[in-house]
């Protein structure tokens, strides 16, 4: 390759590098630096690729500089041989390129060193994990600390107190359940069937709803024509504790999904980014009974979702983390997300609420069974049976005393168990033995033991108002019901002549509620229509003794009779219970809760109960000696009470 030479430039270049030998040595040094940076072998390979081997070995300095340019900048298209006057510029560019190359290589080596260090550390950690895993495989997951905790737990399990009195005296067969023969037969007809139904049990607390539901399933499992297997589960839940989580992070009733990031799925799932489904009670009850106590207390949203499960007989899982194409997802997780969890069960709900307070959609899918309130005689039978199972003796009138404080079988057993404790303490004190005996001392429960319990618990008699002989002016005994428990409502009225004609006032206690106000106004109109007496000529005060709230119109007839008695000074019997809505025309209309009210009247020892004629079908006339009279209007009510009819008769 011909190279043009400028003598003046060549002279200056030689002076800068100390002559031709200095220039050659400097270029050789640059070659050596490049070889040290990228390696001699790589230098030769690069020169071959860039067609620079011949130039690199040339004796012409300009060609060696051109080869160096190609090698540094890795550009085979460079073909202009620098002139001797331009050697300085070319070498300056080569120096800059070499500086960048050396800096890059230095940084790469530094990073590579760090990477090697990290890899060595990871390798050591990996070896450590392998050693620990090998140790666990040989010795198991236990350590001395964990083994001690296990021993402590086993010791705690072995340390047991006596079974509770409630568990001991709980009926083991349906025949032992007191006072619920009709409810048991009705529930069995719905459960012990080839086509069992969902059921809601209504009734006051402590009458055996949970026990009967459990025993009904036991009976159904023994019958060949029912779909229940011998191992059909009975799963209990409380509607008062079941709550809907709007974040859907947990749902013990229906089921939920724990995502691998925020909700703590298992380690093997979390590491693979797999959501973990958690089965709910509806799946655990599959093939059996799901019993929900206090179902009326459940959240509305949760009730709606439960309805969906009742319809589909399955619960579906959803998660944005689920990837059906992920081969690491276990088969059972795929099945749960694809098909859902089975939830084919019979639901039995129990509640103390009125049917009108239960969600209509739930009621429409369920049969309904009503448990009756316990009578005083039935509570006495429960106390006597519980004493027999506890192995204790009862003094005379103990069972009657317990029954006077509660109509709940569960509460009666609690009172008996507490009284038993007092009796045992008394017997122990009387013992002449110096040391404690391992045997339980024989004891008899007496009335004082029960009295001590009720005083300590601030208990009051269940039926404070009881029937009395004789008659009294201005007092009538109405009937009310709340949470399937009937009660006697004592209504009293007093009347004084107004200071000025037609300027009388009517007062009543506001705590009785708006229905009481309406009943008083209706009664005033009927008194004027029936007796020909204008209540505005009197200052009248109507009171519900005890401040009871009357949230229905069923006290209308009783309010009228109390008001009529106070104005006309007509005495009313104290052993007659009255219920019925009163129209302003003097007619007696139907009311609810007749069964519970009749139980309350009988509990209070009433001789007679007056109820609306429209409720005649609801009346159970097998309640003993108490007479029940149905009436259509106030005239018939006067006849039932053996009162003289007023001057002006009603329709």
C-alpha cells in the first residue's frame, strides 16, 4: 500500500516519540496492553476475524497502527493507513479506545469477582441445607425443646376434670327428651325420609332443639330408606359467631382461598405461587347434617351465599392466582377450582326468634318445626331425671322449687348442679373423717341449697304473677309472648271523675310502647259504645305493671276490661287470663302466639283463659284442667267473666 510521506510532519512525530525506535516501542507497548486486557489468544483470534494479522506483523509502522485501530475498535472496514504526520491523532484515538476497553474489562472482572463470591456463598448455604435435611431425615423434625412441649401437652390432656353436669344428663335417646313429643315426631318425618328436607326449629332456649337434632340424625342413619350413611357427620355452628368477611380472606362456614402472597398459603404452595383452597363447614357436613344454632343472627350477606350453596349443593372457589395450565398445581387443587367442593347436606337451623324475623328466602327452602315451652311439671321431671343421672337424692319440694325459677331444662340442670355442690360441701363439713376421702360424700339436696343458688345468681321466679282467688276492680291479666315464651301481663287502670265535664284525660306509661297507646284509645271508644259512659268525663290512668313493652295488639281486650272495670267499678276475677285484639266496634280479633300464651296461663295456675274465636284452631285443649273459652266480641267476654252486661250492648 503506497503511503504518502510529508517530511515536516514525519520530523515532528519522530521528535515527540524519540525517533523511529521510540515510535515502534510505543506501538508495541500498546499491543502488549491490548493483549494483557483481552488475552493473547483472543488477540490473535480477533485479528484473524478482523483481517488484521498481516498488518499486525508488518514492518511498516503505519500498517501496524492501522491493525491496532481495527483491533481496538473491532472494525474491519478501517482501511486508510494513517500518514506519518497523522500518527499522533491515530495513536490518541487508539489510547482513548484502549482506556475504555481497559475500564470495561476492569469492571467486568470486579463484577465477576462478586458473582463468584455470591455463588460460593450460595453453594455453601445449599450444602448446609442439604446437611440439615439429611439430619432431619435421620433424626426427624423433633428437638429436645419440641419434645418437651409435646410431653407437656400430653400431660395436660391426661389431666381432666369431671364431665359437666349438662353433658352427663343430656338425653342419649329421643325417648328421654321431655315435653317435645310432637316436635320430635315432626322433625323425624322431615329428616328420616328418602328425601330429607332442610328444617328450621323454633322455640324458647333450653328445650332441647340441639339435642333433638343430633339424635334425629342418629335415628335416620339406622333406617335403610334414608340417604344417610352410618358415618354421616353432624356438624355444629353458631350463627351468632359466623360473620361475613368482605375481604373474603376467611370463611369458616363456606370455605375460602389463601393466596400465596398475603394470606399465608402453605410453604410449598407459596413458593410456587399456588393458591390454597380451605374447605368450609358446608363441605365437612357433606352427606350429613349442618346444624346452625341461632340462625337468625347470621349476617344477611352470608345467608344469601348459604342459599346459593343449598341450591347448587357445591361451593366454588375463585382466585386470580390460580393458573390451570401450571403443571406444579396439585390435582386436588385443580379439581376444587374446576368442580368446586361438594356440599350436599341437610341444614337444620335453630332460633328463638319469631318466624317473621327470619329471612324469607331461607324460610321458603325449609320446613318448620315448633318446640313447645316446658311446663312446670315437665321441668320437675327434668330435674328428677337429672338427679337420678347425677346419683344424688332430692329432698321433698326441691324439684318444684327449681321449676319455679325457670322453664328452661338447661337452666334447671345448672341450678341443680350448683345446689349439688353446696350439698356436697355441707356433707363434707359434717364428715368426721380427718383426711379427705377419695370418694364423693353422700349428699341430699335440700331447699336451702337451691335457695342459696338462686340468691347468689339473683334469680327471680319465672312466673311472678299467679292466679288468685277473688275479684279486683281495675285489674286484668293479659297474655304476651316474646321469643316463643309466653308471659302474664298485669294491666291496671284507675279512674277519677274529671274536674270539668268532657275534659278528662287518659294517661298511660310510655314504656309500654305505641301499641299500648293504640289499645288504650281503642278501649276508650269501645267503653263509650258499650257502656254508654264517656271516658272524657274521667281522668283515667292505665299502667302495665313492671313496665313491660306491648309490641302487638293482643292486649286490646285486657286493656278494655281493665278500663271498663275502673270506670264502672266492676270487679274482675284474678284467675282469668285474657288475650285478643279489640276493634273499635267491640269485636275480638285473632292474635299470634296462642300456644305459648296458653302455656303461660297454665304455668300461672289460671282457671280460665279467654281467646278470640278466630284462634280456635290454634288452641290445644289438652293442657289440663284450665278452661279455654273463645269469644267473638266483648259481650261474649262479659258472659265468660260472669259480668252483668252493660246498659248498651255491643254488636
